[in-house]
């Protein structure tokens, strides 16, 4: 049965340590100055001394209805057999149309290949080998979970079963496969 | 700034190159329309206009495509755009429309040139030479009007495509603006078609200044300007105010509205009624306004 | 919404031209470069050294190149996790800005003129200088300073053999006050906290989520996940504070908070009588001492409302014994943090959270376990390499450690007051220091009063620095020795015992990247041999050393290489009092009294302060700010500002200031400002944030580098220590939170 890979991000546990950011760079040879993921603070809310903040990991949201895929003139952007949105860098001409279409600023033009680039869920090197994505396995705060939503026994299925997972910018109908848990943080 | 407490500015995907490309494609479309329609429905008194338009179209579209290719992350793989096709992608379809249009505009440009040189010869040389000249070009010249006719469709296609390219981005609140809120009718294609025709026409007239009396064209141009003013007002009323007050405000109010529409409108009213040769300033401003419009739309869509 | 603030310049076509250049640029590279995800070849188990936590790592090597570093999954406490800095290891390994050859200074000190020399020339130069200095001024005029670690055995042998008593670790800039507090209370430093099982954790400035120690950080996260409550005392809104209840305490007033806790616990009878009775001495004196340390009083001192202090104390006591009042880690805030750390441990003992899950425990290394018959079988101690005895120094240490009846009586001569080195160089008291050997340490950035440190450098006859970069200190040195990185060398086994024994290996993952760099063991062995001190280095190479070290523990090098870490199979975490709350602690407590000394005889002898005494440190008057500092998750102290990937993530620091104070001063976010201590100034960038007390300013530590060879970090940001006086605290510790500054627009 086809997989439905998904990442769940428990914001209350994210400490903005950027271990994910760096692990991703090395796992995927992301060029200097470019990132597939970053985890900045979501600003500070309130006024001293009653304030709060949380860190939010930004990367491709793995939309099941992905604008980047539908607009891509060469079909370089595509869904693979497990519903993961990937880019075939040989087909990609670097027209950046997908970048204008992505509502999450998840894509960039790879300085070295000239092709569009983004989070791949580490599909080729890790997930397809039965391992966790690089960012997930190094997550210091223990905020990241990854797995197959079609498998009720997976961490992500179990976690989402008793926590409220929310997707970003649902108004665009992109149906992301990345879920954020806001329990314990001030949204 | 650091990665944890906030990140510096991001670059936007589509910059000036694309704006200019969209603008040039528009001019090309408009110029071709001007020339071909004149050619089809008018006696030869406007041959200078036909020539101007027929030459401007291929030049601008080719230069525009050049910019497009250079803007690619992989300029030397541009041909893959023709190899791999995605009919769901406006860009993929557009690539074909524009290719055909470019081809037609080149052919048409050549035919017009051939015709005009033939005619020039005809004016200088003796009767039998004249016969020779005309007969020699008869074969090809027979194609001119058909090419013009088909070209009309593709030039309209090209002009509107530049709008569809952006309006197809459903996740972009500005580009995706609907016409009078009618989801099914995207706004930009209409706006860009009008703007293209008026800028194309204007450019053509610039190329044909020292020709006969251009009053009818100037009248058309005026109508187009008025149309565009109406469209821009609709946009202003339907779209989010931030678009017109943010970092792009100056470009919009000064470039698009003032230089591109208001001033030329008054000037041309004045020009048509009284003054004869006020073509250059008006058309010049219309062209600049068209360029500003593309810049405004391309950037605004990505900044807010 | 970041898109809004784009580069204006792009507007009129620059966007296009930039893309144009980009577009053509790619052509030249196109075929050679591909963003294929890496599929790694071999895995080498070792340990990280981007900071001194030495987390176990799994180094992924492909075609002889380190392509990625992951946590070592064989260590459950670390669970295959490492921090951002650890992940950045390859970026250091392959940094072309590393130092690649030994260098000898040719120009004036500090103008950065060096000539590359052979190792032999470097050794000869150092040897001659050292012997000259020894003859002229005596061996004691040679000082050594390093970041505490296994290299010390090798590094210090040189100094000891020259008859110098003056070797120092960096500890006085780090956990000195905590260690001495533990020593004088329990008779041992080897005490840690079991955060993972705690139900209530109070941080007195401890910042687990930025001042990262992977096992601890994960343990605290685990506790929070299990519903533990976290309270954080910190004048600024640290990441840790953002994960709990933030109490923006007035800097330097923590002792008042802690004493008030004790006061409340006694008045409300919330403490563990049995524990106090069975295991401690001096409780009555303590009760007496804090009689008047009421919540009302503490509110005035700390700025935290008494209701909060009372509520939190009650919650804390209710969670006993799984309640931890954290004893802190890094550099002291005030001169007498020693007594703060003591008071903290006393309050902890009042909830009896010792040797139980969710409390404090003594590390269970071989040395301890052998005293417990039922545990002894699990592990045998590591061995060492025999060394001939060193000549006894003719003079005492410059920091006076070991002198009875003085503070020097209680702080360890192994660590010492490293801040004293610059003082003795400049004042020649108690006697002059003429040579300074520096290993894996950067006093310019790490010790207080940077410009005084430079003065001291200039007065030296010999300054030798062994590092991986041309640091600010190296830049002023006579000889610079390029060490290879941790990914290219062996080191002695690390004993990282916690609730069970643990040995961790460091081994080369790849051969030397720069062929003329060397590991420290080889550098000091060869230098020693050059100086005729070869006998002190009785091993052929590191395989030999490790084999000798492991043999007594019944382990082999190959065994260690297999998993990278070793813990006794089948042994469960060992808490002495887990099952029997009355179990004896005699095997744990290492002091004569065999009691937990709430009243410390030693402290009484040394300081005439057997119990913590409150000193009310001044608070900044209007217009001045207390200047505090902290760690950031993506950098290590003085170590990483120039490491490409980390520099990219955070090239500089900023000065945090509360918006209210900004308005008062007419400053706004992003302004270039000057921070002034009156004596010294630093230029920097202002960050306006609600996350700090209005009377306090803050910056992340480790920036403001002056070595131009650190090309990425040079001249960026504020060097905190440039603004702080070189005050030496009660137990030899540095002091970092009692300086007031003014801030103005540059
Ligand atoms: N004002 C203020 N001062 C502080 C602090 C503060 O918070 N505020 N923090 C204090 C604390 S807690 C500490 S621990 C100290 C830390 O002070 P240091 O120990 O000086 O800092 P480190 O970051 O450990 O780096 C020391 C040097 O080791 C070098 N190095 C790294 N790897 C290697 C290696 O493999 N071999 C060799 N030879 N060198 C290597 C680095 O390049 C760096 O120059 O700073 C203290 N200073
Ligand atoms: N990422 C990263 N991790 C590290 C290190 C690193 O450099 N980078 N260094 C390692 C080392 S050597 C050490 S020692 C540990 C240090 O780990 P921590 O001891 O947690 O060190 P800091 O992050 O400096 O946290 C000190 C906090 O104390 C606050 N503070 C300052 N003055 C006062 C005061 O008077 N009262 C109170 N209550 N708070 C005050 C500061 O604002 C700061 O947030 O981290 C270790 N881990
Ligand atoms: S987040 Fe962006 S890049 Fe990722 S799938 Fe959705 S649209 Fe595509
Ligand atoms: S840049 Fe590449 S992936 Fe993106 S739309 Fe163009 S061809 Fe497709
Ligand atoms: S899943 Fe892989 S590619 Fe995506 S952010 Fe994590 S590490 Fe990067
Ligand atoms: S590694 Fe985990 S905790 Fe750290 S920033 Fe990334 S998601 Fe957050
Ligand atoms: S805490 Fe991070 S940098 Fe320090 S040793 Fe562990 S992984 Fe390396
Ligand atoms: Mo430290």
C-alpha cells in the first residue's frame, strides 16, 4: 500500500537550536547561504515581563495538492510513489515558476545546480532506506516526528490521534503533509 | 540578524528580467496586431505603419525571449521547455504559443520587407523591370495576408498569455485577482491584452512618426488608454489596498497612472483636436507606462 | 512576513541583472555539480569537540571525506542526537582558514607577521626559550593554561617537568564556583542532576536550551514532556525561559531568592526532616542564618514578588524529592557565587533530593562502584601511563591555591584562578610570569578584561598557542602550533560516567586534511623529547596509549571502536537511595565528616564563612545597565565564530535592550551603538526586545574578534570581556554580571 509520509512538529518542544538546519545542509549538500529548512523564532508576543515566543521550523510542507507541481512546465516537480513532492533536477530548467507558486517560500534556486531545490523529506538517502530524515534524527528538543500516516502504528499517526495537528495556510487548499502542534505555545 | 531570532531579506523569484520580458512580449503582440490588421483591412496608405509594426514585433519578441532564457537557472537547458510538456502548466502552453508567434512575426516581417523593397525598386526602375520584380515575389507575397491573419490570433494569444502566466498562480492574492470578483474571469489577461495593444500600437506609431496623418490611430490609442484607466480603477477597487500603498506605491501612482495614462490621455485629446505631430511624447509615455505596469504587477505579486 | 522587506535595489532591473550573472555563472559549473543527496560509505564512531561536552558521534565518511556527522545511536542518553554545532563539524575540518603550519613571529607582537617553520624549528625555539626563562626566573615563571581536558596530561607534563606549579584550566571562567561549592559540601565535585526524572526544575540562570549539553538538554525536554514544571530565573528572556515560567530577576541577587526559599521551607515546615537529620550537619546554624531572609526582604532584593517566591517554594517542596533547584554551570555572575551555589545545594538537600531519581547523584564511575559490593563487578577502572615524579616547585602557585586559612585552601590547584596569570604578568606579584603556554584556550575572548590581557601578552618573553585557528591569542603569540581537529586524531578514553559507568572513544575519522598539522599528544611528546623530557611520555603512539589505558578495565581498542561507547551491559542506573531512603552515603561522601556539610568546616577555615552570607550587590542606577551575557545554540564560546556554516547562521551578536529603555535613550532596533563601561567601549548593533529587564543589557558571548586571520568573524560584534574588569572572585572565579554600562548611539 502506498505510503503517506508526514512530518509532525511539536512546537512546544522546539528550542530553535538549528540542529535540523545544519543537519539538512550536510545531508543534502545545500549551497552556502541557502537552506531547505530554518527554524526562526516566531517573534516575541506581549510586553515585558508577560511575553512568550515559540520557534517554527520552516520547510516544504509536502502539499498533497501542490501548486508547485501543477505550474511546473517541465514536470520536473512531481509527486513520487509515496506522495512526496520531489524535483527532477535534470528536467528542471530553473524558470522559478514554482517558486512564485509556493505559498510557503519553501523553494529556492540552487546556486550550484541552477535547478529549483527544497526539502525532499530526505527521501532518496534516508526515508527510502527506512531511516528518518536527517533533521528528525538530530532534533535536539525532540520536536520532530516522521512517519507514514497510512500506518496507524506509526509515531505520527499515534501522535496525531491525540493531539491537534494544524497545517499552515489551509486557505490555499494545498493539503500539506506537515502538521504543527500548537499545544503549549501561545499561537 | 541571525537565524534564530530572525532572518534577513529574501530574494524574490522573478525580477526585472521577467517584467521586461512580459512587457516586450506585449509590445510585440500589439505591434503585430497594428501592422497585420492595417495590412488586412486597409489600402496601402499606411504602409509605413505596417512596416514599423511588422519590424518591431519580431525584434521585441526575440529580445524578450532572450531575457527569459537568460533569467533561467539553467539557460542552456531552455530547450527542455519544448521537450517536456505539462498541459496543466500555463507556462508550458505559453511556450508554444510564443514560439509560433515568434516564427510568424519573423516570416511576416520578412514578407513586409520584401514587399516594400520590391515597391521601392518599382518606383525607381523601368516598366519591364517592374513586371519582373512583382512576378518574382508573387509566390511568397501570396502568403503575406494569410500569415498576417493567423498571426493576429497568436499575437492576441501572446498578449493575453503574459497575463495568464501570472493569474494562474492561485496562491498569489494579487496576480490571481478576479475580474469584478468573477472567479472564472482572471483580471490580468484582460489588463495585459489592453496594455499590450496600446503599448504595441504606441511603439509602432513611434516607428512611423514621419508618415501620413496618424489621427485614426491616435483615436484608437485614446480609446485604449481610457479602457486601461477603467481597468486599473477596477483593479484598484477590487484588490487589497496594501498593494497600492506599500513599497511599490510610487511606481504605481507615478509610473503606471500619471506617466502611463493620465498625462498621455490629456496630451492626445489635445493632440487629436488641435496639434498634429504630438505623437512622440504621447506614445513614448504610453510605452514607459506599460513597462511600469509590468514591473508593478510582477513585483507587487511577490512582495505582499 | 519576510517577503515585504526585500532589497529595494532589485526594483529597477537589478533583479534581472543579478539573475543574468547567476544564470551565466551556472553554465560553467553545470555538468560538474549535482545536488544529489549523499549516500554514505563508512561510519566511524568517535566524539565531538566543537564544545567540550564530547558527545558521542557517528562520522559518515565517503571516499575518504567526512560528509556528515550524526549522534552515535549506541548511546541511549544521546539517542543519536547532536546539536547544530556538532552537525557543523565537517565545516571546521575542511575550513581553508585553519592554521596549517607551525609559525614563529617575525614582526612586533600583534602586527601579525609570522614565518612558517618546520615542527623541529618550532620545538627548538620553544625549548631554548623555556630553558632560558627557567634559568633566569625559575620554572615557576612559566604558566600554562588550557581548556580542561585529556590533553592536560600531555600539555602540563611540559610545565611540571620545568618545575612550574602554575598550570591552569579554564574552570575559573566556567563552573569553578559550583565545583568548589560541591567540594566543600559533599567532599566531591562529581555530582550531577537527574533532570529526566524530575517533576519540578528551577533554573538559576542555567540555560539548557542554548547552553547545550545534549544529554542534559534532552533530559530537561523529557521532563517537560512528562509534565514537569520549569521555572527560570534570568534577567533576560533566554530560550530556556521561553519554555517555562520566566522570573526576570535582578541580576546578582539570586542568593536572596534561594535564601528566601529556605526561609519559607523552614517556617512552613516543608523540608525533609529525616534526610537533614541522617545525612547533614549544620542545619540549625543554617536555619539561624536565614531567619531574617523573608520573602518580603527577598522581594526587595530580587524584584520578584513575595507571593511568587512563596508559591514557587511551595510547589518545589511539594514535588520533593523529584525537585531540582539547579546548581548552574558557567562563569560566576558575582564574586561570591560560591556561596550562591552552596546555598542552592543546601536548599536541595532540604528536599532530600540526593541519590534518588529526579534529584542529584554522585557519578557512578569505577572508583565509586568498587565500594558497592553488588555493583563492583560491573566495571574496572581505566589505567594510565606511568610517569616519573616531577620536580617539586620551588615556589607556591601565583593564585595561592593550597594555602590553609585562605580562599586558596578550598579551590583546586588542578584548575586554579586562570585570571591571575595576566595579573602576575603585569604586576609581577607574587612573582613575575615570563612565559605562557596556551592550549585550546583563548584568553583574549574568554577571560575578563581583554585589553589587559593584550598588555600582558606584550610583556611576556614567550607566548605559545596551540589551536586550530589563528585566534586572537595566537595572533599575539611567538609560536603558533597548528593542531589537527578532533576528526583527525586519537585521544585518551573519556570517562563520562553518570548513573552508570561510561567510556567514550575518540579516533580519527579521516587522515590529516592538512599534512603539517599534528594531534596534541604528538606535539607535546615530540616537544618533550626535544627538551630531553621523553621519559614523561612513555608510550609509542596513541594506539599503544589507549591499549595501556583500557587493559586494566578489561577492554580493548577494537572493542571500543565497534560502538564508540562502552557501558556495563545489563547495569541499571544506580541511585544509592532509590530503594532504601535510609541507605548510607558513606561510600559517596568524600569529606572527613562523611556528612553533607550545610555548615562547611573548610569554608569556615578558608573564608570564615561556614555558611552562605548574603552580600547585596549594587543595582544599576538610572541611565546605567547591568551587562550580562550568555551562550547561543549555534556557537561555542570562543570556538566557532569563524566556522563557515556557523558563521553563516550567526555572523555577529547584538546588544539586547528593552524597548522602554531604547525610547528613553532615543535608540531604535538596529541602531549602531557604543557600549561603554566607563573604562572601555565596544561598538555594536542594538536589538530592541521585550525579552530583557529594562535595567539590563545582554549580548551573546564569543564575538568581537581582533585576529584578521579569522576572516569571517574579524571585527564583527561585541566582545563582552572587553568591557569587564578582571576581577577575581572569592574562589578564584571570573565575574561576569556585576559590571554596569552606558549605551549611546554611535
Ligand atoms: N564574559 C564572559 N566570558 C566568558 C563566558 C561568558 O559567558 N561571559 N563563558 C565562559 C565559559 S562558560 C567558558 S567554558 C569559557 C570558554 O573559553 P575557551 O575554553 O577559551 O573557549 P572555547 O570555545 O572552548 O575555545 C577555546 C579554543 O579552543 C580552540 N579549539 C577548538 N578545537 C580545538 C582542538 O581540537 N585543538 C586545539 N588545540 N584547539 C581547539 C578554539 O579554536 C578556541 O580558540 O569562556 C568563558 N568566558
Ligand atoms: N550552544 C552552546 N552550548 C554550550 C556552550 C556554548 O558555548 N554554546 N558552552 C558550554 C559551556 S562551556 C558551558 S559552561 C555551558 C553553559 O551553560 P549555561 O550556564 O546555561 O550558560 P549561559 O547560556 O551563559 O546561561 C547563563 C544565563 O545566565 C543569565 N544571567 C546572567 N547574569 C545572571 C544573574 O545574575 N542571575 C541569573 N539568574 N541569571 C543571569 C544570562 O542571561 C544567561 O541566559 O554551556 C555549554 N554548552
Ligand atoms: S510547500 Fe511549496 S514547494 Fe512544498 S509542495 Fe507545497 S507548494 Fe510545493
Ligand atoms: S524551476 Fe524547475 S521545478 Fe520549478 S517550475 Fe521551473 S522547471 Fe519546474
Ligand atoms: S527532511 Fe531532509 S530535506 Fe527536509 S528539511 Fe529535513 S533534512 Fe532537510
Ligand atoms: S532541531 Fe528540533 S528543536 Fe532544534 S530547532 Fe530543529 S526542530 Fe527545533
Ligand atoms: S554539545 Fe554539541 S558541540 Fe558540544 S560536543 Fe555535543 S554535539 Fe558537539
Ligand atoms: Mo563553560
